[in-house]
């Protein structure tokens, strides 16, 4: 590139995407004079899913703005909670986020999960077809133009991932209403109706059950319930009351 040098400043939370020499605020970036601001931001390593307002000399501009000589650019992070207009809030998670998917489902959040690596083009197309927010730690995937919407998952720790997504999107929480295995809806089940799915010890010990209407899986308050209950209580306490 041999166009104008434009000073760029990025919000602190976006600097992890930048090369070390581009992180100090006001670092000049040599542009080609024809690329849009959105293109330049992405070329520096920041997925546009993570960029909020783009400011040129303090005034908000569109991503299609072409930065010119004498201008300076500030890139803000997305505002939290982030609104996702145009569809019910639903998520799609890639193969690396299985634990996060199960925890979102535990809280009643609609979260589809691809347990196999079907490839970035197929994931992006699925996001668009189902109008789901793509959650991923793959920056390349989040740069695909066919995505309906997307978000980078900043941590590799499930507890932090869950807090990040709940804080960013503020989904309605309806715990214990979704199957953690397949994302289908749960309904209360009569013990006799699900008896054939239960081992003898479970039939003898438990009386309250739920069953997935999609895959038929049966749930009861077993040995792991206390751990799951703690996840639910922590999420509801920090991120608000459950949906009606």
C-alpha cells in the first residue's frame, strides 16, 4: 500500500486481535486510498463482528467510508448488551464449544451445536439459513461475508465463556426447559411413561422426570444436579430474572 497514513486507535478489548506493533493508540496505518474503513479494520485482524462504532475525527461513519489524508480513526468495541435485530435471539456454536452449548441449553437458551467439523463455509451458510448468531473462537470463520451475525468467544474457559455470552447478548433465561444433548424442548414426564428408559436404581430412587420431545432423552435430578443447579443460580443471579 502506498496511500495515506491514517492514525488508528482501537478499544482495549480489541487490541488482542492486532499485531503487537499496531496496538498503541494512534499507530499510523498506510492505506491504499480506495479500501473502505471496514475492509481496513478487518485487514488489521479485527473481525467486524467485534467492532462497534467507527469514528473518524470523533464522528461516527459507516463501514463503507474510505479514510483519507488527515483523518484519524477510532474503533470502538460492540455495545453491551448487544442487540441482534430481525430475528429471535438464537445461537450456533462450532465444534470447539460443546461445553458452552450445553450450558446455554441448561439455561433455556436456543443453542445449536455442530459436534463435527463441517467446515467454515457450511457453518456460515447454516448461520444465514437459520438466522443464528455464530459463536466461535475462529477469526477466519467470523470474517465470512455470508454469516448472518457472529461473535468471538474471548476465553477458552467454559465459565468465562458463559458469562461473556450472557453479558454480551442478555438472552432470556428459562432454565431446565431444553435438552442439553440436542437442544429440543423438555416437558414433564410421568414415571410410568418413561419407565423403559430407566435403570432399576433410578426407578427406585427418583419420581420426578422430564423428557425431550425431540430425541426422547429422559432427565431427573441425579448425582450431578447440585453442580448444574449452581450454574443456573449463578447465571440468574448475575444476569437477571428468568423469562416469564
